[in-house]
C-alpha cells in the first residue's frame, strides 16, 4: 500500500488571448511531446463510452431455444403395420365368406360379391371426400399464414395473391359477392399490402363474421337452456360436447373449410390447442362470480347460473373455432370477446328465470 500524498499547491496562469493580427505562439517541441502518465494519477474514462452498455452486452444472455417435441416414428410404424394387418384380415374374411356363399348357392355368392363391390366403392368415395376436406383445411391454414406474412412485410404482390385466393376460396358464398366485386374493381389500383388485406377482411369476411357470431350465440343459448333444465350432470357434459362439435363443424363450413370426419378431428385438435395456448378453457370461481355477480345472483337460480357458465364456455370454444377456421387473421375487424356474448346470455337467462323462481 502506497503512502498518502501530501497536499501541494499549484499555480494557475491566467489565460491570455493573442492580439488581433498576431500569430499564435508556436508550441515548443517539448510541449508537444506526450507526457508519460504516472501510476498514481487517475485515468478518466471518456464521456462517450458508457460502461453500462458494456456490462449489459456482457451479461445479456439470449433466451434458450425451445426444442420442438419429437414425434415417435415407432408409434407411426406400429399403427401403420397394425392397419395393414387389419386390412388383410378383413380381406381374407371377405374372400372366405364369398367362397362359402358360392359353395352354398351361386346367387348368394354373386350377391355377396356385389355388396363387397359397393362397399369398396363407398370406401373410395369417402376417402376422396376426406382428402378434399383435409386439402381445404390446409388451404385455410396456408392462406392465413400468407396473410400474416404479407401484413408483416407489407408485401403488395403477396397480398394480391392472397386476396385472389381468398376470393376463389369463398366464391360459392353469396354473402361475399358484393365484397368480391368491390375488390375486383380495385385490382388495378396502387394499394399497400397491409391495406389490401384489411380491405379484403372488411369487404369479404365481415358478413361471414356476423353469421359466425350469431351461430356462436345461438349455440351458447341452447347450451344454457338445456343445462339449466337437465336433471343430470352427465346430460350437461354430453350436450355441451355435442353442441361444441356441431359448432366447430358449422363454423368451418361457413368459412369454406367443409371438413370431413378426419378433417373435423384435426380441426378440433387445433381448436383445443388454441384454447390451451390462450388459456381460455379454464372456468374458475372468479369467472363464475363475474357472470352471476353484480346483482344477477339475486335474480338467477343456481341451476340457471350454471347454465350461463356452460353457455359462456361454449362461446369460448366457438370463438376459438372461429379464429381457427377463419382464412385471415383479425386486423381491421375487432376480434369477438366474452363481453359480446355475456350480456345477451344474461338477458336470455333472466327472461327464462321467471317460471323457475
């Protein structure tokens, strides 16, 4: 440790400016020579360097990359092999049955062969319809992805291709005829990609959105009424599942999806995934208090309040299905919320609470 420095006095010479017209005095070579910095002298950091920026740059750790869940190829192999074995077993059983019927009587054998041919034809038609339904669902997901990309990059060329594909996709919907004509009249105009997507959403999808809101509200009302008068909780659960499945399929058909059986299961899985991501499937005590509170508990019975809760849960499922089946994301139009259905459901429950009270 060095000894403390003794206090010293320094003389500061006054600053003198050279007279006008006279050259400034030249510095000597000794004065221009850089001086060595002593060890005990403090080193001042320039003001332009921010030490906090350097600390943040060093300590800033990027977030960990989320790993995608690995799919089991062994499970797919097992299910594929099992399906082949079941198909072979059915084929052998059908062949043995037809041979046995031919041994009994020729007309029985020909009849069984004709029935088998009809069953095979029906299976082929069903597979074709399922493939078409899956392709339409894939087209909806592709359109929504391209629209989000066009909105993010404000790409006019991509936006025009999205609008043309959307017009062709909903061409069989009479509600969209006026909007499609308006967009077709503006196809030669210079419009930004974001504005073009917003115009397509407003002109084409607005009538379909209004119909979708009506479908969701009607399904929620039916669930609210049936669960309010049903005597068993099992009946409530079964009817809620029935209305939810019917609503998902109806909304998909409204927006042009028209899924088959396999497409419906895929769409239902996407709806459940959307509910899980947004956290909208949970209905807790605070949600129940929000619905039956504020004076409603005094007018509604416990069973009617439970019906309103089930109706709101159906509305949540309908909103998730609407957002999943919609070809474009919500940008220009307002995304439906729980408040859009809560007032109508509570009025509906209040109007039906008179005979029950």
